[in-house]
C-alpha cells in the first residue's frame, strides 16, 4: 500500500479508508469488487488490500492462475484447472467457490470473476462471509453493476445488496509521464433493496491535480459501522485520521515490504 501511495496510484487518505473497510473495525468488513481494464493493477490492489485482513481469520482464495501472495497465516489457496486432452478433468472456479463455502471460511477471495462463479461469490457475500473480494473487467462503477447482473454472470439484482464498494482502477499513457496506473473511483453501492441499484462516488480522481479526492457525501457503510460498534461518526473519523497518520509514518520511513506492513498494521490495531 505504501508503494501504491508513493506511485500516486491512490492517496494515503484513500488507503486509510480502504484499510478500515477491509477490517471493518472487527465487526462487519466491507465486500469489495475491484474493476478495471487489462493490466490496470486490479490483482496488485487486491493483494495489497488482502494484507490488511486480520491474522485470526480463515481466508480462501480462488484463482485461474496463482497470482495472489497473501501474508496471512490461515490462507488456503484453490486453483482452477483446464480440461485435459480428452476434454475431461476440468475444475471451474464455480465448483471451487461452491466447495469453499463448506470449508468454513471467514472470507472468500476470487481472483477474477468472469462466469458462473459470480453467483456463488455473491451468495457468499449474502450469507455472512463479510469481507469477500474479487476483481472484474469493467471501466466504471456503474458499468460494473451492469456486467454483474448481465450474462454470463447473471447475478440477480437483489443480491447486489451484499456488495458495499466498487473500486475502479485504470492504466493511462502519457507523453510526459509514460504509463501510470490510478484508482479513478471508489464508489458505494446503494438502493438495491428499493429496486433502484446505483453507485455513489466516495473518492474520485482529479486529472488536473492528479489526486484521488474525497467527495463530500455521506457514506452509508460508515453509518452502519457506527450502529454496530456503538461509536459516533466523529469517533470513526478520528480512527480514520489515526490510520492515515500511521500510514504516512510508514511512507516517511520508506517501509514498503508487504509482510512487514501487514504485521505492523495488526500491531497498530
């Protein structure tokens, strides 16, 4: 996360907010989907966010090709398999996702959501596996919801109620800067149970200042955390500021090994 802040992929403020979302103040972690184009840095960001998962939680990752490398004790890696020469022996991500639900996970991480596994992942999000995450190919937060509810994923719209945030990341090419990656949007998913699913942008990238800026909108997820923890909204804002200060300290000291940051973050909590 410190490398991403140094490369200006996201800001320290956004990093502190996403850290809070991942651990959910030990009460209700957020379910997150990271979307973007090919080579936009989705899996890297997923890997970084997973490093903030509390050490006592059981995590199952499901991937086509092993790309995640999580600095966690209770991590089980499942990997899909293509069919053999006879056309048999295929193990799809959907089969793995269904089976992972029987392994008592606290969280399920799906490397890349493409087909039927989307339904199983959203079933998990709606059955108490809070803090589940995955990546998907889409260019905006609104497009992400359309992709999820359309074939071949075909997740019923009502199941989107389990999804809290969509993070959008993009790869840009510039004559002066060369290629660079930016988180362009962090959006909250709202209005699903009223039949009007929509996204509300919480952080948005400003190309003029080249910074991810916090929007002046209320965040329903933080209001829900306040209800569950008994903290006031101002106390949660103080907690966010403490985490921001902690991450800024790591940036100043040039600490950027993911395992070290994961351990320091656990100690901080």
